[in-house]
C-alpha cells in the first residue's frame, strides 16, 4: 500500500531541504537529545509528510500516519538497528 518512492520524496524534502537535515538543525537549536530529540524528529517528519501529501493531493489520515511512521524511522536511521552478525 505504501510506495517507497513516496518516502524517498518526502525524505528529500522541499526546496532541497531534507527531513534529516531539518531535524538535526532543530535538535541542535533546542539542544535536544534522547526522547526530546525523537519528539522533534517525529514533529518534523509529520510536518514534511503532511505538506508533501497535501501538495500531491493524496492526503488521507491513513496515508499520513503510515508515511509519517516510515519517514520518522528512515530519518532516525532505523537501518542502524539491524544487528551485526
């Protein structure tokens, strides 16, 4: 149901800004780490996702929740959570 290309487009951001970059800027600006860092990242992910979905004309609550989750996980390096063998 969720298109990985849409996640990549959202992560690429608007006008060349990336979700990861904006999140890191906000974390440093507010000197946030730990849970506060994740909350800032979640807010940035939700904002970028809502903007992209609205601009693309595909905004639904399910799409918003799903894509926000995927963007949040990707922006926070979920790939780092894979155990090394």
